[in-house]
């Protein structure tokens, strides 16, 4: 097993947290509230965010050299998701998870 340094571990944790928060918020909070929370663009963005976070964590866990590319994309999608969740409102936990993940992933991609 390859060694995972502290910076990478923190990014993996942020990605997995964001994955869980986006997935559970979309499936619980958003589906329950409906309206703007379930508009196609927003809901698709949340699902894409959850999946890219899970994928980025996976790439880091397996030690793939491609993790930088995936983390760059993850940072971009997380930023968009945070902005959209902020726009809709009442999604502070999701906004915070996305912003934290984006920051960690930006650092990993650099």
C-alpha cells in the first residue's frame, strides 16, 4: 500500500464528506422541498458534484498520477455547486462542504 501524506488524506476526507453531504442533501432536503431545489440544472449539478468528489477520492486512494486532473475538475464543479446551493438558499451545510472540498482539490491540482 502506498503512503498517503497528510495533505492528500485531508483532501480525501474533504471529498468523501462533500460526496456524502451532496448525495444526502439532494436525496433528502431537495427532493422533500421540491421547486427550485429539484430543477434539472441544480439537481444534476449536485449529482455531478457528489460523483466527482467520490471519483477524486478514489483516484487519490489508489495513488493514480491522474488525481491532479480529477481534483482540478472536482474543484471547479464543487465551486459551481456551492454557488448554486447558495443561490437557492437554505443549503448552508452543502455550501460549506463544497467550498472546503474545492479548496483542498485546488491545492492538490496545483
